[in-house]
């Protein structure tokens, strides 16, 4: 069943109004008609099964059939910090990690980042990334749309570490601690049902410099490996995110 996110103001006691691109999608792409049912969420506290009452060019009005439980989100809230990769790889990271369960994304610039950052173009690129996150959240039946933050400098990212319960950075030269080694004691100490904030930091195609690993360690992050194989920059975050959610029981772990 199709799912759409709307603002809280578009909900009222008995109905919901869907506008803009989503309304056009329902009418022209999905060829919706009165009587069809959809799922609508405000991405915060309201989600409902609704039935279309009327369809116009820019607006769809639907009646609320029944409220739904918002239970598709993980208790371990994982943010993926990704050094800006080449081409459209960031789009792939956002799409796939949204499907898996990331709650937010923090692009950043590091010493070996290849991409030439252009602040003038950043607005359009950020808008596209957020649209991709929204569409992926709808497709995967998420209750909330992951946030996509403005790109940070390396120092800016380091200063954000204190806002998380656990920070792990993926380091291809890590020969000791694997991600699971860091996760198991962390997950085991959590009280039943407790939530936590975890940050997974993934470097650029060329990896982190030695200086950056020292600074990350000093800022409280844990260096972890992802097995014996070297993963692409756009693959590492997906693998690490999946490990976190598995170890916390979201995918049958524990």
C-alpha cells in the first residue's frame, strides 16, 4: 500500500489533505481514484490508514479510516556520517541506509575527500538528498523521514561526537577490534527498551589519514573494522548500519 508523508497541519480530526508532488503522484502516476486507500504519516506522532474522498490537480482529500501504530523505527538511533563520495554515490548511501533504518545523515569533508565542495550548489544538492530520503522512507514503510544535514568540516564533525552514546569510525587498517566487538558490550549494558544514539563515521575513497584517526580517537570515537575485505566508501555505511541494527535485535540479533 502506498505511503505518503505530510506535515502535521495537513491532518485534522477526521481527514487529511495531501498536496503538491504527492497529490500529483497519486492522481497521475498511481492513477488513484476515490475509494482507494493509502497510509499517511506526519513523520512524528500521527499515522493513519485513509480512504481517498476526492482528487484534484494539486490536492487529494482523504478520510481517516483508522489510526496506525508507529512501530517501524529502531530503538538504536543510528546516524551515518559519510565523507562526500564521488558522483552520485551519496544518493545511493542515503537511499539504501534509509531503507535499512538510519535516522539521519551527516555529510562531511575530510582530508582525502576528492569531491570539490561548492557551497553555491549545495542548496540544490541538499534538496535532492532530502527528497531521496523521503521517497526511500515511503517505499520502506518508515514512520519517519531521516534528516540530511548540511555538510560539516572534519573539525565540525569531531565536535558533534559528544552528542552520541557511541561513535565508531570505519578504518580499513584496523586489525584488532571489529565493529561487533564494540557493539556487543554497548548493547548489553542498555536497559530493556532503552534507546541510544550511535554515530557511524565512514571515510572517503582514500580512507582516513593518520592524523584524522588520532583526532577521532582523542574525540572519543572507536576505530572498528568491517571484516577482512575492503569495502567501497558507499558500501561501508550500509554494512555498518546493518551490523548495529542486527546486534541490537532489530534484525533478529542478540
